[in-house]
């Protein structure tokens, strides 16, 4: 009887181990996939899907397939919090990825830390989540406002513009970005001046008529315009700017969040001669890893990938590598493996700093050109020429300046 009991116990243990090995690893994705900024979320989802398919086609991670569960945050922190709770407590996901807007990031980050589930931010740029509100379970796989605006400032400092204004979204990201831009540009070029905040443009996300805002920029007397709009807002503003001749050679323009999706939507309506700052441009890296990613993405979605797609893809790859290396999805082990991890990704070499969990990498600047590119479906959009690469060590904010005190 005792032998039978031992045999049954061994059989149960083997069955449980087999079931564990075969059970999928669930990842919860939380993106903004409705409303004016939906493009950022839907293209992020596409990048994540490419990564999930690649990994599963190769047998998964240690014999386990990956399963992605996608939810819409609606850009609402309260909705996002409930979705995260549901993903963790009911769906039993082992990681959360995504987050488009800064206010949602600031709400979700402490919750994931409390739930002890790794959070991979692949789009939101508020410096606080890897700064003074950093925590053990939050990792940012994209750049922050500080890296973003530091890059824009390097370009701005080389222009002839003497007085700058901004066109930004009316929420935390827009105001943080304008503050960072002014701070860095004043240090780089002390004689630069800026419009008063009341004269700058901070537009609600649901804005559809941009003509009054273009007029406000013209009336401000600024000869430099720092734009931190994205999604449908950037598309509509640039289209109106082209109609009203905002960038007619008398003003410098820098799109500090310059995704390819905006240029695809605009086609030749994109104004010529404005700078676009982007952490990823599909033509900027000739590595086999990038070529494979671009080909897979274009094969599936026709258009080239933008940076939201890239970072969602990268988030899945980074998490998968940590689980593969450790052989577990247990958060404490995975978190430790992620700290200091370096990987070659389509963007190039990416390192996650252990001190603040911020990923660092080279970024790209480029000027919209008369030259055009044509997609497989004959969609025409403006190329960036010239391209300028900014090394990670130049752009990354030093750890001792982030405000992060990791517990």
C-alpha cells in the first residue's frame, strides 16, 4: 500500500510538472486603443503580436508558449487600474506591458509594485516612473521625456531660432516635455528665449480643429516650435500647419515625438524641413535583427514599423529572455535578471540600468525631406534626410540626476 502511495505521489508530481511545462505564460497588455490617440496603442499591439508569434514559432520559452491578453485602458487611470487587477487576479498574467499615457503610467506603476508583477512600460514617457517614483517592479523599455527632449534640444541649439514656443497635449506629458525642453535648451544656448506658458499651445486630446492653435503659434512671435503631439493630434496639427504655411521657411520646427505612423497618414502633406526626433527609424539600422523585424512587420501589416511597434516588440523579447535565462516566471527572480540586462534588438544594443530600470539606447533625428518612400501598397510618405544618430551615452540622463532611490 505504501509503495502504491509513493508511486501515485510520483505520478502526480510528474503530471503537475508536465502540466506546468505545457501551460502558457500569460502576458497582460494594456494599451490605449480607442479615441484620438488609438494609433499609438494599435501599432503597439501589432509589434507585440510579431514578437509573440516569433517566440511561439520557435517553441516558446522553455517549452511554454506565450499568450497575450490585450486590454484597452481608454486613457483613463481608473479604468487602467481595474484592468490590471483583473489581468493579475483573474487571468493570472505574469507580467504587464504597454501604457501609452503618462497619467495611466503613474497610476499603474505603484499598483504593479504592490501586486509584485513586473511592469514593462513601452510608450509612456513621464520621467517619474524611473525617477522619483521608481520602484522595484517597473521597467521602462522606451525613452523618457528627459531623453526625448534632450535630443530635441541638441537639434534646436543648432538652428537659428531665437524664441521658442510649444504645441503640446494638455496633460502631464505635454507640460513635463515643455519644462524639460526649456531647461535643457537654456543650458545649451543661454541667449534663447521662450514664450510665456499662457502663450504656448496646450491642446486637449480631443481637439479636431487646429486652425486656432496654428494662429496662436504665429501670433506668439516665436521662430521655433517644439511639438510633443502624437497620434491623431500630431497628424491633424501638421496637416493644418501645411495648409496655413506655418513652416514656410521663417520658423524652425521639431516634432519631438516623431512616429512613422504620422508621416504615413500625412503622406506629402507632411511639411518639408522640420526635424523629427524618434527613438527608432526603420531605415537607421542595417543589422540582420532589424531587417528581420521590419520584413516580418511589413509582411503582416504592410507598413513599416514605428517606435511604438518596436518597443512593444522589444518588451516581449526582453521579458522572454529573462524568463528563459532564469527558468521561472517568479517575479523576484525575473526582476533581478532584468537589472543590468543587455540585448541586441532591432533598435541596436539596449541596456536596462539596474539603478532606475530605464532602458538606454541610441536615438535618431532626421529632417523631413522632398524625397519620398513608397510602401508595398503604394502609400507615399516623406523620408527623413539627413539622419543623425545620437549615442546612448550622450542622450541618457545620468542616474544621479533622475531622482530614483530604488528600494
